[in-house]
C-alpha cells in the first residue's frame, strides 16, 4: 500500500458524545448500499470470553499453539478435546452483548450486508445473525475425520470424549487450527464481499492474523471506505478512513442507530 495523501481521521470515542468521526461513519453506513463487517476477539472479550491464546483454568500451563494444531490432535485427540470441552463450557456461560445485537438488528433490516467473523464462539448466531461467514470455523461444530460429515452439537459438555461420528470415525472440532488453511468456500465469499462493498467495518480485531489481515487492504484497494472500531490502535488504523476508539458494545449501537 502506498501512503495515503489524506491522513486517517482518527477520533477518540466518548460515550454519549456524538463525535464528528462517529457521525461521519454513521452517515456513510446509512448511505452505503453494500456493507461488510469483520469482527474479531475484541467483541467476544466484551462478553467475558477469554482469548484462549493463553489458556485459562486448569489449562494455564499449556499454550494454545500446542493444543490447537493437527499435530496435537493426532498425538492425543482426547487431550485436545478436553481443552475444547472446557472452552465450550466457558463460552456457554456468557451471552452476546449490545455489539452483537446491533449487528443482528442491522442485518434484519435487509439489504446487502455481510458479516465475517474470526470468532468461533457462536455469539453472533445467538444474537440473531443469520448469515455469518465464519472464517475460522465454529466451536459448536464437529467434523468427522473419516467421512467429513459435519454436525452441530451445542451441549456445553460432551458426553463422549473424544466424540465419534455415526460412521465410527473420530470427530474433531470444526475450527481452523494453526497451520491450516481457511475453509475455501467461506473465505472466497469473504473476499468477494470485500471487493464489492461501499463500507467495511472492522470491529475488535487487530486483523494481524493472516490472511484475514488482507481483507481491509482488499476492500480499500477496491474503493471501499474502511471504518475501524477498536479500543486501541491496530495495523488496520493505517488504512482506516475513520478509527473509532471504543468498545463494540458502546460504539455499534450508536453507529447503527
Ligand atoms: Zn463419519
């Protein structure tokens, strides 16, 4: 990316205050005919979900990088499943927040709207979002390692660890592990959206995880306005037209008001 001649219009976000940047971003969203939103761990953290990059509880001596890999699963599927079972039980205790609900409500108004998430926790579904492109998969989905059949299993605790498919094959979590490619059909749809939108809203993600990081650049290079909502400056800030400093639960209801 070349350096933009126009500096990004950063503005601090003050709750209850209609900052100029918030107003401008809101009016851009109102006038846009095609909108995509990319969400990341930040919006889930506001619901109380830990990032799991440094596992919590009994798992705190382990690194996610040593559990969320095909190699770890091949070595000890039961052990890896115990970690996922723990994560599922933690996620089940929290709910979607005002940020998730604002996105679901906006989708229900109709129009060309694409929600892309890096989160596997299913909180967008629970908030009522219908079409969610889950580029890192879904922790509530189980996939057979033999026949490839996927099924949804929403019990907070699985009765059988590791779980098995009806064909007898071992099932794995339906998420993307370190070193694995993104699900190609979902990723293709996310990229297509990024090339054909008027506004991309990047929420609660530093988007440093490749290749998702490329979406903001892709959208920008195809003429979209990029609006960032994050508590801190991120690598997206440099390509964002507007960077709104605040939490998703505070900012999104105001942006989609
Ligand atoms: Zn199977």
